[in-house]
């Protein structure tokens, strides 16, 4: 009888330890599955990002044609920085190619900034990005910028700034030759 009690006690203790071990395993399994869940979530976020990029690329392939060639980027201007620089989505900071406008503090700075603001701020722009260098030393996309003029034509913003005496031509070595620019360009 005494042996029976001792055996029962031993079994109880063993059972307790076994239960503890199983609990331990279960809790480990739970944390593994939580990790897996996190990994799955991360993977799905990555998939969403990839899809977004792919969609952008598809949209780029369907970009409108200006002056006989598909524009590089279509973007929305949300801030004009000065007479030759603006920020747009999704392209980021853009610098008008081959033109210069007055720096802050120089005569004509405010007029040039306001002129560019009037022309492009809040609007859709069509960017012909410089195929040769793409960006300048400040990581701005060097571009000839077009904005809608009417149903059939866009305006070359770079040339418009020059013709309205807000900018001077400064012909850098890049894709563009200001001597070949036209103010109005067909949307085909
Ligand atoms: Ca280009
Ligand atoms: Ca040039």
C-alpha cells in the first residue's frame, strides 16, 4: 500500500514535469507561429510594394507622347522651390534643364519663382528627363518640362521662362539643345 502511494506520488510528479515540458513546447510553438505570421505580414507588404512599382512601370509605358516621343515621367507639382526648381510626385525634385533663374536675394528671384508657380504648381507636368546624366550634383532630375496648354499642345516651361525674361539659357552638355526648342509642342 505504502509503495502504491509512493508510486502514485512519483507518477504525479512525473506527470507534472511532463505537463510543464509540453507547456514549454506549446509556448515555443506559439512564438514560432507568431514569428511566421510576422514574416508573412512582411512578405505581403513587400508584395504590395512590388505591385506598386510594377503598376508605375506599366503606367510609364503608356505615357503620353509629346513632340513625337513618349515623355519620361508624368508627375504632379506640389511645391515650387524657385524659378528653375520644383518638387513633384512621384518624381521628386526637378531642375529645369539648360536654363538659370536668379538665386534667392538676387534681382528677379521673386518674379521668376512666382512665374514658375503660376505655370506649374498644382498641375500635371510631363518630364523629358536628361538621358545623359539624369540628375545634377544635388540629385535633382534635370528635365525639359511640359505643361498642358490646350487640347492639342503643351508648353515648353523651360523656354517659356526664357522668353518671358525670367531665365537665361545655359546650355550644359546633356540631351537637350535649347536652340531646337519650340514654345508649343504637339501632344502627339
Ligand atoms: Ca529624356
Ligand atoms: Ca544642353
